[in-house]
């Protein structure tokens, strides 16, 4: 039978399914779904209890009986078992078909991974045409709520509250599967001993932007902290951040504030739709900045930033560092009138 990727973990909780085929063009996405599926099938501790056997599909032709023996083998520890066959092709279809035809309750479940398979593929037709075994095509879709919660549970994390679930959904849409898995692992360690994961926990564990130091300086400007700019700009200069990069960052930040202030649905909705997404306390900080500036002053700020950017990129002999510093100080003093 065919399954959608969002139904995979729910199907893993049903007994009596002899096997799953996960196939897709992106090997990283297929591996990420497999990493989520195996704990859902076998429960915690399956690695330590050796309830998962791994086989390369290339070895099946040389020893066709090895897969059947692995499926029927009885482990030392009680509990469900699975056999993982990686990188399978149509050449492995006859061996896998024989195992599925002879599968009985109590045997290990098959988890087969493959690359992109055409609709005429023998392996794909085997699983899609089977009454109980499932074929799942993996596309570039963000993980579902169930998959995120399953990964958190597998990492030993407490459940998230409703607000943290929304933050995790935004995070899943902005990260690739490997980065998301690492972030959820950090989140499990960070929230160790807590009853619930909160939005502040998610914000603390979310990957930091590569230009976080620039964001700190631009936040100081947007919050009117002109006195804090000197040390921040000196630190950025020591890190090799140029005046044009600062002007671009300031323009990006103030365009976000201006768009939020002008949005008919309100600033909160506009910031919630921002890309890349904004998490936790950072979102509240941006809302406060929008409210303190107002639409008219934000338009003045954008005009000043554009003029400064054009000057920096022109043939003017004015020292670039002084030009951008003057611009940022003037911006920091604008909310005061």
C-alpha cells in the first residue's frame, strides 16, 4: 500500500505491518525519515539491546537466504525487532518479495531504503501492491508535528507546551533534517529535568545566525542605545565586518520593521510570517521596536539608510567607517525625536 510521509509514524504504531519502503531523490531526507521510523517501530533501547540488524542491499544477491534468516532470528532481548536494508534497488526485489510472502507475526519488520524509484520500479510495485507492507515516497516537506514530537521523545526530552510546539514547527520549516535533529538533541539536554519545553528553551537552542554580532549592533540602533554603539562597532571592525555590510544589515532590519508596521493584519502577524523565522523573545523584541518607532519614523530611517548605502558605494572620499557610524548614531537618536 502507498502511504504519505505524514502517516508514516502512525502506521509504525500499528502491529502486523511486515515492512516499509522509504524512497526518494534526497538521501538525507530519506535517512531522516528512517531515523524517525526505527524508534517508533522498536521503542527505546533498541540499539543497546541489538534489536535492529543492518544489511547492505548489495549483499543480498550473493546470499539471498541471509535476509530471511535475519527476519526470523530470535534476539536475546524481548521486544520488537527490525532488519534495515539500505540502498536497495530493483535487483533486491525478488529476495525481499520472498521474505514478505513468508513473513509471520513475531518476525522482524523490514525497513528498506532506496533512491528515487519510478512508478514502474519492481521494488516500488512490490510494496505498493502489497496488502499490508507500505511504500512511502519522501519529498522535500518539513516534518510533521508527530515526527517532531517523536524525535524529541526519542532524545529523552519532555513534551513541549502549545507555544513551544508552534516555535518548533517554524524551526522545522527553516532547517534541514540533519540540523533539526541536532537542534532537538540540544533541546533535550537543555530541558533535562523540566516538565515542559517552553518557547524560551527553543529560542536558546535554535542555531544562532552567522551574523548575530551584526544583529546585536542593529538592535542597539533600533532601541535607541546610541551610547552602546561605539564598543559594538569597534568589535565588528575587528572581526572584519565592513561598512557596506552594516548598511545592508540595517536596511534589512528596518525594512522588516517597516513592513510589520504597515501590515494591515498587524505587526505580530507580519513578524510571524518573516523569513527566516523569528523565535521566542526575539519576536517580542521586534514587536517592541515596531511600536517604539511608528510608520513615519521608519520611513525616515529607510531613507537615511538608502542615502548612506549609496554614498558608501559611490566614489566619495568620505571615510566609510565614519559615514556608517554617523548614520547609525542618527538612527539611534531618531525615536527620541
